[in-house]
C-alpha cells in the first residue's frame, strides 16, 4: 500500500463520533506507521455524530477523488419517531413539541412516503454544515441565532417502509448528494399532519460500497500492521 500515492479505505463510522474525528484517528495511525508528520487524509461525505455506517476515507493523491465519491448515490436505513419534534430533527436536542398520532395508519404512511420519491425541494436543518454568510449554520443555531436556509433541489430514488410500529417507523432511503435524512424526517412528520424526528440512522451504501465492505475504526491499527506498506521518501 502507498498512502502518499493514494489509497481508498472504507469504514463503519462509530456512533457519536464526528466525521472529522474518524479522519483524525486514521491519519494518526497512518502517520505513526509511516513515521511521518503529515499525510493527506479526507472523507467523502459527512455523517452526523448520531449516525453510523459507510464512510469513505481517501489518502494522499486519492483525496482528489473525494468529489467523485460524494456524487455517488447513497442508501440509508432511518428510524423515525412520529408525534414529536426536536430543534435538530434528531436526538441531539430535546423534544420541543408533541403532536397527535392517533390518526396515522400504515396505509397513510405508505401513501405519504410515495410523495417524496423523485426530484424534491428540501430546506436543510439549521443544525447543519450549510453556510450562512460564510458561517456554518450549526454554529449559529447552537448560539441561539435564527437561521434561515434556502431550499435545495435533490433526488430521492426510493423510499421503502421496512417497519411500522406506530408511532415509530423504519424506512430505507436511496438518495442523491445533499439529502438530509433529518430534514426528510421533519417533512414526513409534517406531511402526516403530525411531527417527527430521527432516532436512528445508518448509511448502508455509498455507490457500490456497502456496509459489509467496511472495517471498524477500532480494527484499523491491527489491520494496518498486517499490510505491506511502501515507504514514503520526502
């Protein structure tokens, strides 16, 4: 392996880790193994701390491929709690409002999900990495500032209802770059004349890379020790 010339690695991001923390950990182990102070490492698509699943990490010259990977179709398994919302649309923040769910049926959920398939407009969450006047939206939101984000056009290829244990549902979503599953949860809740927030999220595929192709971050150091590494000469 030649990490300077470029390698593409697949990881299952751990729960509560930021994407940045995963990159730092991988960079640390590679730098230590090679005995170098610097090695270029980057990820091809952020996952929220409360999400797990496929994360593609590129090293060295392969970081030039990051944009290519970002445009690949993604698949998620999402668990939604109906009847309650949070400011972050997930469990990062406490529930701020509750709504009735007695009127919601499985058939109603299935019909509602169909409305989100195709090209749609979605307003990103205030707690997101989108920029507002050069500042990250989540930095403003966490300070209590009001954040107004414009809708973005994106494509939802598929939505499948996997489980329906009302007021909880589990769905599979296949979508384009830029889709916020948290925002989709918000919109599904509103379309059901209720509210909703995300209680679990797994990214199961990016392009052709599936979750079963990924290694655990905690296994990387041992895996690295077993590889034939080309020495970097600066």
